[in-house]
């Protein structure tokens, strides 16, 4: 392939050699290091291809062998250029083309991001624009290290940035901090350690306590005790007592404990007994379109007077990795008419749907560490809907953190006054 | 051939372990399947039709017989014959 391209670029001739010593002509060529190819025996001689420079060296061989050489065909770029030498605009256009390719390839035409999850490409592009980095800028002006540093400075949760130029594309790869939420929590905890504000653990639902694993703070409930929503479970204020067992102050903590409680909760799930059944017609309306920015060229139309119809389609972007002032895309849309009829679900189907949803609900609870002790959920069918209804007895972790209300320390004098 | 084998040059080439194509200018034929043949170390073409290519070498004539034979290229060092090769024959 490459050889053929080179041959075309340099130009070659197809010649016909005839005479009594045609073979001697071939050997003479090889002796003079003239390359011959596509050698074919034809009536009265041979046909072969030869380079232009080789052809110029043929004269002594022809004289020596007494053969006759006739040019059959001229091929290649030099002959093409010679043929069209008077078409000046064509040459000017070709030159301009080469020049434009050369000049354009020295610019950045596309900025590609990868690894961004919480920041969209648009957000990052807008940021880069403020730093004078945009599609169309000169490639030599791109400061990859500078771009990486700017992004890292502006977005603290982007932990790693790499910018590189690949042809006319600026590739920016980044890594966001996945542990941001955890870190935030840690920061909060660290902050609270510096300024210790006590927190309590408060019941977030009604129930009966079944197990307590205290970690920090004073547990105020016992196993078996019933609690209401809002009741204090663990206090973050640990009393400090003196030798007489009098409270002299409080140590402040972040109350923490795992408290499991038996909680009764209700479950209700409803679904319609009826659904719209779509019977599609065989007829469809389809349109193919080419979109350039705000302009759309369509072939066919999906305009219709159907009562009910659905539309589906796709759109694919063209030249996605090049920069254009407008997005160029193509696609198609299909409108399918249907007859709508109101149908009732079969009883078995209703049971199946509601059971599946309830199973999923149970799985979600189990994932949260909730154990289901009892359930009496039943399915009832009404005139329009079917309902899964009932109560569940679950063993669940309870308690949410709330800031403590600071307790006053009663001094001995106050106690005396109260006594008097 | 026998004479060739017993020649002094051949003996020296064997003794010195120099490849014979280098030492004695013997032809090298590389045949790929039945459709392609490369030939090195030859003197010249003696005859060429689409059913027969006769090549002169130092050890004599090599006759390539077949159908639709075509010399794809022909240089001082190497030539390539393509087509349907049926026979390769050595003639003194």
C-alpha cells in the first residue's frame, strides 16, 4: 500500500517493449538497477511499469538491445499536476487547504473531561473560560500545569487533576474526593471536640427497648421500658460527683449507644385495579432528521391526527470530538398509534405485584439492620384499587442525636435555702 | 550437480559455514503456497510467457511452469512471480 502511494507520488509509466531481444532489455534494466514491476507478456513483447527516473536511463539499453519502447500510459501525481497546470484556482485551493490544516491543527478545538461526577462538563468549561482556556485557543498558549493547579485551587474536593494536549484536544482527567461526606462528618466531629457541645440520644419513634449497647453518655432507659417519641434515651451530660455523692458539675459528651427497640409500624401500599392497555397499529409514521444548531432538516413527518400515540426515537451527535459553533446531530422519530382500552388486572397479578413490593420493602428494612418479628399485612381488593395493609412488629435501632439542654448544677447553698 | 557438489568452492563454503547463496551465489527460491514465488541471486530472464518463466542462475536454468504467471517486480536482487505455480524445474 505504502509502496503504491510512493509510486503514485513519484509518478510512473506503463511501457510496451517489443523486439527480438526483449528479455535482454529486462536483464539490462535489472543490471542498471532500474526497478520494473507488473511485468506482463503480451503479444509481440512485454508490458511493464517503470519509474520516471528509470525511463530516463533507458536510452543505452534500447540502443544495445534494439528493442522498441512505447509509452502506454502515464500515471501518478506529477502527470496529474501537469495535466491540470492551468487550473490555478484548484492549486490555490489545495494550497489553502494545506495551510488551513496546518494552522488549525495548532489550535485547541475540543476540551474533554473525564472522571468528573459532581461537576458537569459545562461547569468546568465555564470555569476554564474565566481562566482564558477555551476551544479555539492556540495550542502553544495552553499551560497544562497551570490549568491543573487552577482547578485544584478552585475546587477543593477535586483531589487530582491532570491536563494534557492530545492533537487538537485538551484532555482533562480529574478525580473527585469520594469520601467527601465522611470527611464532612469527621470535620464536624473534630469541630465539636474543640468546642464540646453535648448531644443527647432521643427516641425517634415509640417502642419497647429490647437491647442497649452504651458507648458514651449516661443511659436513662432500661431493657423492657417503653419509650415515646422524643423521650431521652442517653444523656450526653455525665454528672461529676464528690465524696458525698453530690453533683458538682457535668462532663459533656456526644451521647452514643446502640439501642434496639421493638416498634410497631404500619404498612400500606395501594395500586389501581385498572390499567390502560395499548394495542398498537401496524401503521407507523417515521421521520429522519438532520439538526444543525437551531435548524432541523426533516425527511418524512410524524405529524398525525391519532387519538393516542407514542413517540420514540434517537439522536446521535456527529463530529462529537470536534468543536463547532453548533451541535450537528442526526436521528429519527417514530410515532406509533394505539387503541387504548381500560383493562382490569387479574387477581393473581395484583397479588403478585403487591407481594413483590412488600418483599422489596422488607429487604430494604433488613438492609438497614431492622429485623421483622411479626407481620399481619393482608391484601384487600376494593372497587377501584387493591391495598396491602397491616402492621409490622420490628426490632429496629432507634435514637437520633439532639443538642442537650444544659443542666444547672445545684450548689449546696441553694439546697440549704430550699430546705429552709 | 555432482560436479558442483565436489567443487572446491562448495567444499570451502561447507567448511567455513558461510551460507552458499553468499559464498557461491546460489539462487534462493521462496515459494508461498502455489501462488507466489520469490527468487534471489539470478542472472536474468531467459524467457517469459504467462505459462512459463525461465530464469538464468549460476547453477543453470530454473523453469517455473504454471498458469497466469506474472512477474510482479523485477530488480537486480530479487524478483517475484505470482499466479498458479505448477512446477519448479532445474535445467543444466
